[in-house]
């Protein structure tokens, strides 16, 4: 923890009294930082994780957009904005990792709890507000614009090819029965992507990772966290997370108060549903192949992999 305290002192002018581990997410470790005056949330992307470049490459591009949304729209107070370093940078980086610091949100992650009616309404209001804004905003969105490319496709195929990457035996046993369906899904995805690249689709700002572990209740406010995936994309990049939810109708009733003429783009929805599933499977395989994992973390990753593969059968 001394390493973190040094970073906080030298980069943020904060004298940390405590640095306490919190439950981290898929992409990063998390810590609560207490100083004499305030509490902060420190997010640490370890350079030892294979996924870190993907999650951190666009920090300098997406944070200015988050700042603008927080300042100029009704999303103020609904999304966390990183604090700047003493050099006005959006992050600090060293040999070990990439660091972002936020004001600490006093509240609870929704997590495994179902959303209540008020939370569904607030979530719909957040997403409806976000989807009002596109490339016309006075901050550049070109770096986060959807291009319908599938950057993980080549690596995905390599990981399923014994001649290039030999999967550990226990993992290979789990994946092998799904090899054909995985190949078919990837081919489908590339075909839909080509179709979408050749069409005119309306793009809006999208969070692209809406689930209960990225939602916090703080007092009366619902807050949407973890904006690394911010994209200028068809709104289905967000709505894909809601189509199978029991509260979909309730959500859409509020969403349509803002977007009265919304009609679902079926191909875009299909693209995001397939891509998300394959990307998650690819990341899990990546962790098992390339990350140094403790045994309990490895068991957890294998459990997640089994869960994601089983979902392929239904679509």
C-alpha cells in the first residue's frame, strides 16, 4: 500500500492515511483511500493483465467527454468523473499499472439485487439522456466511434487452434464441444459487421456495459459507474443489456418519453449481442492463457467461461 500512498502524495497531493482493498471488477483492482479530509476511490489497472491495454488505451479520449456530460447535461451527479493529477492528467502511469482517482461514492453497488421500480426509471432516464448526444457535441468523439471491427477475431481463432496456442487440458476439455458453434458465431458476426459498415446507422453516446455491478445507489440517486467502454455507436450497444430483463417494458416506457420514435435496429442488436458474448469468452481464455492467476481466481475464471459457453446454446 506504500506504493499507492507515494503515488497519491506525488501525483494528487493527497496524504493517504488508509488504502483499503475493495471488491474490484473485471478490468481493475479497487481501493478506498482515506485522507484526513476526504475519501477517494482508486482504480488500478495492472500491467500484468492481458486486458489492460484494451481498457486504458482511450482514457485521454473518453474522459473529456465524461467531463462534458457531467458539466453540461442532466447526467451531472449520475456518473463518476476522474480527478486530475497535479499535472492535469486524466491518469497516472508507472511500470506496475495505470491509475485513476475518483471522489468516493457513499452508497451500495446493486450487484446481485434486482432493480426496483424507481431504479428502473432512473436507469432509463440516465440512458435516455445519454442517447440525446452524438458527434455534434463540442468534444471530439472520433476516437470512440464504432467502426464495427472485431479486433479480437484473429486472436480468438488462434486460441481455438491447437497448433498456435495449446489450451491447458482442463480448459480444452470445456471449450472443445463448443468449437464449431464458436466458429459459426464468429463468421455470423463478421458478416453482420460488414453489412453494418455499409449502412447508414445513427450513432449516439453509449456506455456499452450496463449491468447491476456497474450501478450504485447513493441516497436517492442511482449512479452508473465504469465508463471505460464509452462509445459513439447505435443505441443498441446499450439496449442489448436490457432486452432480456423482466423490467424491459417498464424501462422502455420511460426511455420513449425522450425518444418517442425509437425503432430497434435488429441487425445492430444482433451484432452487439454476439460480439459481447464472444468478446467475454475471448477475455476469459486470454486470462487463462496469459495472466498469472492464483488458483482460486483460475477456478472462478473457469466457472465464468462455462457459464458464457452454455449461453451460446440459446443464442
